[in-house]
């Protein structure tokens, strides 16, 4: 995902963009800040990307950045590298579409307005280009008529699809959703109660009237399938010799944290005395990183390792995202489940 900019004049109350990005003119490739083309290409390579999305904010406010990203990605990976873009219906105009189409955009996904005339105009303009085009929208509980209306507009103008996503609570929209009486499905889910039912009813009604492709994406699919697969691809590319990748696509490693003494002594004990392969051991600052299975196997020898190295130690297993920021999600002492 190429986050083009957080700027947007639309002000949707259900907007899920994080507070760190919302309203700010910042650019990211997934979690990695984009400073130059190396950042963009490195992130694409690390996740073995076969395509990308341009999203925001309102990407039409930084068309120069969209054109640059399309040129860089298509130039490096070829014309078959599929790129789609999300654009608010209010921002669909000839200049924006000409520039996106001219840069090689493959697919346009329009975020519909609550104003039918705005959606009509956006659909009419989008249909004039040689790309796949359609609407993508959240399923707001109780607003199934909006889904049907947007489907009819897409059909009238010969668009290709309508994607409906389950509405989710995020850090940035939770207050607005709650103020409108919306609640989570459960404590274990960020999905808004009633959103899925609205999506399915609306799409069922639309299916009786239109022939375009209709698609529903539950939040569970987005989180457990799409995100997990991206993490797995990235993790397999970035995991070092002393790290492992778990079934959720997280990076797992062992850490011997040295409270006092020289971490190099600990590394020597591991490699020279206990014969742990050198590629499975890495000294970084005040800690020694090691293959997690090795550290678990050596859990009964930690006191002996500390004595031999002349150090005070703490051994833990660390689980973190394989993303640019390497966010730690779990730490537990060795020997505990």
C-alpha cells in the first residue's frame, strides 16, 4: 500500500486513517516512510508485491506523488504490475483522471458520496477511460439503500464493480461511531455491529437489479487473510538467520539481555562452548539475539551461561511485526508458555 497523503477535505465521520497520518501531508509504503524511490521499491521487494494501491487521504491533492509512484513501480516491475487507486467521488475530475490514466493506472476505486449527483458525475467521468473502475464503500448499519443506490449508478454508467467493506472501529473514528449509537460486534472484534447484515441485505437487493460484479469484504478477511498474507511474505524476506517466522507471519527470536558484563562473552560461550552455529547468534547493543528454539533448549543452562560469561542475564522470547518499524507485540520469559 502506498499512502500518498493524509490530507483530505471530505471529512468523513467514519474515516479509518490513523491519527498519525490523518490530515498530514505524509507518504508511506505500508509502515515505511517514503523519502525517495529506494524506500518505495525496497518495501515492494520485501513483501514480494505483485501490485500496489494508492490511497490516502485524498490522493488527488498530491497527483505529482501519484504520478511519481506509478512511474517508479511500473518502471521497476513492468507494466503487468497492477496498481489501483482510491479517489473520493467529489475529487473525480478530468485533470485528475487524465493524469492517473496517463501514468498507467490499472484500476480506479471511487469512494462514493452521500450525494447522488456527485456519484453520477464521478461514474460518468470514470467510465471514459480504459481501466477497471467501480465504487468501494463501507457498509454503514441501516444504510442499505445507499448501497443499492450506488450499485444502480455504477450499472448505469457501465462501471465494473461495487466493493462493500464491513465498517470497522479504529482509533481515529471510534468516538464518531459511538456518538451515532454504533457498537462493536464483540470485545474481540473491531467490526461495527449491524454492518455485515446491512452489506448482505444491500448487495442481495442490488444483485436483482445490476449485472456488475458485487463483492463484500468482512473485517475478519481483511485482518486474518489479507494482512496475514502480506506479513508472511514480508517476514520470509526479512527474517535473519537467527530469527523464525510463525504461522501469523510474525518474526520470533530469542534475546539474552545482559544487565551487567560484556555481551560478547555471552556470544562466545554460546558459539565456542555450547557450539551454537555462529549464524544463529547476533550481538546487538546490550543483548545477544539467538534462534528461539536454541534459547528454549538452553533454558536450564542459563545460570551456567551467566557464570561462564561473567554476566547477569535475562532471557526472553520476542515476537514482532516484520514491518519497517518492527513493532513488538509480545515478550515472554524463557521457560514460560
